[in-house]
C-alpha cells in the first residue's frame, strides 16, 4: 500500500533579508533560507536596497528593483550561488 501526497508548488508569501541570509516563508508553512552570498548583487547592496523587494509570479519569485535582482523559490530550493559576470 502506498500513500501519495498531493504535490504543492512552492509559493512565497513573505521574505526576510538579513546581513547573512535570505529567508522565504512559503504558503505551505515551510521556511527556506540561503546565504546572502548566493546573490552577489544583494551582497553588495545597501540594507535599504535589500529591504525593497516585491513578490511576483503568484509567489514564484522575488524581485529587487533597486538592484535588478530576481530570485526564484525553485532557485532557492534546488539552485546554487549566482555566478558573477566575467570582466570585460
């Protein structure tokens, strides 16, 4: 006998960004955290810039307009650090 739980797509309802980590709170009650260093743009941003974010895509990702950064919940769950662009 097997029991199958319904698959629930992860969706962000709230976010917290500190000097050390990015923490997403999901609709199903989970909390997901990644190191702030995973986003070099946010690591270099001011606290004010990091605090200005918006949830987009029905909770699929977060956008920081002041630093032009986007992080998806799938990236937080399954991804890794964002690579820095190569110097020209």
